[in-house]
C-alpha cells in the first residue's frame, strides 16, 4: 500500500515539474511587444485648396480689319491705350468714296427729276384719254415710262446706300470699350479687306479658363448652381509672382462637352479687373477652396492600410493593436478625413504598421515630432 501511494506521489510531482517547465519555456518564447508610434484622433480643420493651371482670356476680343481698300490716311490712338465704343481708330483715304457718294447723289437727283417729268406726262395723258383726245397707246407708253422712272429712282437710291456704306467703312471705329494693341500698319499703308490692322480686347471683367477632369464635373456643377459668396470666395487667382489676386471670382460656365482625347472639360471663371492686373494670355494658377464640413476626424494618411480595395487602421487599446475597417473622406495634404471606424481620442498607429497584426502586443511611443500617447495632436496641420 505504501508503495502504491509513493508511486502516485512521484507521478504528481513529475506532472507539476513538467507544467512549470512548459510555463517557463512559453514565457521565454513569447515575442516582445512591437514598438509603434501613435497619433491621437481629434477633430481638425478640413479646409484645403486645389490648384489648377489657368490662362487669362478676355471676355471679348476682336481683330480690327478694314472692309474697303485704300491707304491709311490717319490714326487716332496710341498703341496700348484704352478706347471707348465708337471711338475713331483708323481712317482710310476717303476721297474716292466721297466722290462716288456725290456722284451717286447726283444720279439719284437726275432719276427723281425724270420720275417727276414722267409723272406729269402720265397725269396729262390720263386726263386727255378720259376725253378721248389721244390714242390709248400714247397713254400706255406714258404710264410705262413713269413706272420705269420709278424703278430708276429705286436703283439710284440703292447705289447711294452702297457707296455711303463704303464711305462709312472708310472710318474704322472701336467696337466696344477695351484696350487696343500695337498697330500693324502706319499712315500711308495700303490696306485691303481682311488686312489685320489691330486687335481690341475687353479689360473688366476678365475670364480665367481652367481644365478639370471629367470626374470633377459634379462638384463644379454644384458650385455653378449654388453661386459664390464673395466674402468667403471659393475661387482666387495666384499671380505669377506668387501673390494672391485681391479680387475673388465666380464660376461663369462649364463647357458643353468633354475633350475625348484628354478626358477634361473647360471651366470659365470671371474676375473683376479694374486695376488691369490680369492681362490676356497670362498663364497662372487658380486656387479653389474646398471645405469638407461634413467630416469630423483627421488622421495621418500613412496610418491607413489598404487591403483588396478596403481601408484599415490599427487602434491601440489595452496594450494591443486592433484592426479597424474605416471609411475615408477627402485627403488633405498628409492627412485624410475618416468618416467611420475611428472615434475621437483613439490612438492610431502611424509608424510600425508593417510589423503589426491584429491583437498583437504593442508598446506605444510618441510619433517623431508629435505628442505623447493620449495627448491631442493639432489636426489639419
């Protein structure tokens, strides 16, 4: 009996020693916590700017070309000056056109005199015909001559209108208010129809054209429908020296069709230009303000892990990292808006993400240049 109890005791002792050995071995084999850096999720400023290459374009621009031939006899402006609608720009030698006009007037007067004479003859022969004092054929001829003279008056009047138009075209006027360029001709130059004399463009307001990707059409359509508040303008111009143009603009229209070769569509913005700081043809940039007001949290974009088209982050809780599926919003510089999957105050792993797996032990430290764990970092910067 004693021998039996002795064997039982030895078995229990052996089992206890084996359990202690396994426990010590497991403790020795357990991996150390993974060192990571964390970022505390906090609400941030989700306002950002997009920049688009742009070209300054006048809303109205016209090439000045003559419609009659002749020599330039006078120029009434200085290159580059502002002009008003109807202001004299060029005069083509009017001598031949004045002579033609005076001759046309003289021909018209002759035609009217012949018409009056034919009218008198027709009236007299009509009266005589009523008394059967003349042959009917004589009256018919008189009435035909009267009708012919009336048509000659009409033709002479049309000729007067034609030569008067040519005389009018010999004086070239500004078509609208704007700035005229450098004259392509001098006094004495022989010009013909379609000879380029100069160009006039409007100054205020001025158009600025940009090309946007077709995927952005819905956003710009909303801007077009909502209008623009000048006190908090969405559209501003970055001038060539890097300064911001002082006057905000508004969205005028979106072009009718997408360019199939580039997949972009032209969008036209309009800006006031009272000081003429915007010049036609200048290549600049348009800054468009976006405000993701429906978002609540910002986290560093480098904390996001993409797997098969889905996005995840690791949240530290109780010394372990847990994978959270997230829904992302707009990316703002080095941060991104998180719509779902993260709550304010969560510690998000930003460095060491590649070494982390779900539920693994981690040792959280401050991110380089950032706050310690649990300290709110200034978001949006």
